């Protein structure tokens, strides 16, 4: 191949990679996916103080028997809490794109004798959930990692029952004191600008957590 064509091809590949790194609507940089090396960090004891996970779930008032999905569940830090809340008659889909995370999630559920959790291996553009089946989708510290956010939103919306809720917990991008890299934080304005075009209705933001927004949308 002539050198000039080779260089042009290289530039094209570089520009495609660059384009995929930036959200098409808000132009925010999309964060890297957390690998299994982050598993210990996800269950660090100080997380309870930093994120108040149980207070966050209290605010969602999840009824017993509900069907919920923890998307980007990691090792299941929120999945086991959801499983306790919905009880044995409820279902929790614990979904992630990394099998190694799901293996750890599965172990964590077995240790806690939880039998209402269904691990699901999704792909970067499809969480592989049943359609019209889910009352609540929870995304904790994960939406900003989606490399195909619009396709994920469309598929997640399809899996919600009419009136079902989609809830994001995201570190506050408006607050420079939150000690997290910029691409791992989101502002309310960014989230609304990206989710409302996916036909999800903004309900409210609940501001009771030390560092994160709780952002509620409805199908
Ligand atoms: C920072 S971890 C958060 C894990 C968990 N939600 C928690 O709070 O403990 C982000 C997780 O999102 C997953 N993830 C990234 N992109 C995803 C996608 N498109 N679909 C599902 N999971 C995804 C990663 O594999 C990783 O396990």
C-alpha cells in the first residue's frame, strides 16, 4: 500500500476511535470500562460511608415481589441489597458485560444464600433482558462507561414495563469537590440531554447522598 493511503487509513481509524470516545449529544468523554482489577474497590468497607447504598435504595421505595435489573452490576454490591428488598417472590437480574464480574457476583449471592438473582451476560449494546418485564432498572456508577449509550437506552427501555423506572446513580459532575475523574462524573443537565431523546421522562433528582445524584426516569 502506498505510504499516503496507509496514513489516510490510519487517520480514519484514529478518528473513528476518537468519535466513539465522545457522546454524540453532550460531547462528554466516555469513561473506560472498569476491569476486574476494580473488584476490591467496589466492595471497600468505606463505600457505605461514602455512598450510603441503603439510604439510596430506601429512597426508591422498591416493593416486595418487584422485578428489578442491576445493569453493570459488577460484583453485585447493589444486587444483593436489591435481592433482600424484593424478597423471594421478586427477581433481580444482575447484568454485566464481563463474565469475570458475573462469576464474582454469583459467588457473592451464594455466600448470602440469595436464590432470586439471575446473572445475565450482556453485550456493550444490549443488556439481554426480557421485554416489558422489569419494574425498575438500576445503574450505579455505570452509565458513563457505556460505549453505546443510545443503543443501551433503547434496549433498556424495551425491557421496562409501562411506567417502569430507570434510575441512575452518578457522581455529581457539578461539584468540583467530588474527588473523582471528570469522565466518571455526570451533571443533571448531561444526563437529561442524553436520556430524554431516548423517550425516557425525567421524574426527579433526589439529592440525599454525599457525592452522587439519584436520577429517576420513567418509561
Ligand atoms: C464502576 S463498575 C460499577 C459496578 C456496580 N454497579 C457497583 O456500583 O458496584 C461499572 C460496571 O459496569 C460494567 N459495564 C460497562 N459497560 C457496560 C455495558 N454496556 N453494559 C453492562 N455493563 C457495563 C462494567 O463491566 C463494570 O462491571
